[in-house]
């Protein structure tokens, strides 16, 4: 997370911990945690970028036979709670675009619902590639860029008597401050999916697998307005493997033009 984003998460750390960790959120318990465990099982050492209070790192050590786990986050309040909850991972205060580790330190890196909150995307993905050893796995989980773009949401068509999901301004990059709970505003940076994939390719992170899971049953039970959208994914999961950097076609560099 960038400096501004880190400050927002510092302010709202307790809100996040109470609502989304320690079994409180079905999207984590039913979907994200099992998915991370399945994709990173038996890794030697995994880095959780933007680890928050450490629930995924703890889960990987406990449920996925991961040998070691570390987490970085810019929020001291999150890290204080992570250390207090224990469970085995080590933690450091750092930003995604300046990871405090030597090259090839990990054979697995995870970024879960993090990169859509940071501005320095190119640098952050470059850092992931740097700290991964050759053949290492990068698991990226993010809000689906197409179906969760700014302006996306329900449309009630009173003429046709239909309800459908509107796709917002998918191709337009931009950061917005979104109030996602009363008094809780957080920065979201929207980018098309190609921004992630092209930058990953530039630094040698080769896509192996992509998953667009439907919202899990526990989420649908708590959010009945989504019942008609059970086939619209909220989450995008990408698994890439560290290889050698590749160049894009002439005139079509992956990095977004300034």
C-alpha cells in the first residue's frame, strides 16, 4: 500500500480485524483461506504482502504444510495485532514496492486484496518477482477488475422489469475513496486486468492458472441482494510462476503509459 493507503488502514485497522478476520467473514473462511492453502501448499517459505493482522500467513502454516511464513504491512496497528495473535509467522513493517528481503528469499508470495489499494503497482510486482526464487509461485487475489470496476452495481430496470449487473468504467484507470462502511473510507485503485498481466509478464511472472469463483454460500446468506448475482464473481485469482522476464510486442509495452 502507498503512504496514503497505509494511513487509511492504520486508522481503520480495528474495523478490519473485527469484521474480516478470526472467522468473522465467510469470504475469507469459505473461499480465500482454502484457496490460498491449496495453491501454496508445501511451499518452503511464503511471503504475505499486505498481510494485515496475519490471518492468511497463520492459516498457511497451520493448514497447508508451509515450512515458514513472513508478512509485511505498512500498518503498525495491524502488525501489533498479528504479533499478539502469534501462530508462527514473522512480520516486518514495509510497503509492497520496497520489500526488505534479499533476492530469491521465498518460493511463494501472496498478495490478497492488496494491489487494488496501492498506486505503485509496477514497482510492487517487480518486487514480488525479485524476492521469488526461480520456479516460485505468486498468488494474486484481487477484487475482480471487470465486474467490480467503479460504477459497477445493480440496475433495476422498471421498464423491462429486470434486474442486472452494470459494468462500470473498466478501461479507465483511477483511484477513488470509497465509503465501504459508515465512517470507513478506503482508497481503491482500479485498473484493467491487462495492467496486472502485462506487468507480471515483463518481470518474468508467467501466468499458469486463473480462477473466478462465485460468491460463497456464507456471503450470499449475509448479502441477499447478491442472490441474483451468484454467477457474478467478486474475486479474481491468478497463479504465476517465476521465470525469466519477457518483452512485449513492439509498440505494445505492458507498462501503462505516463
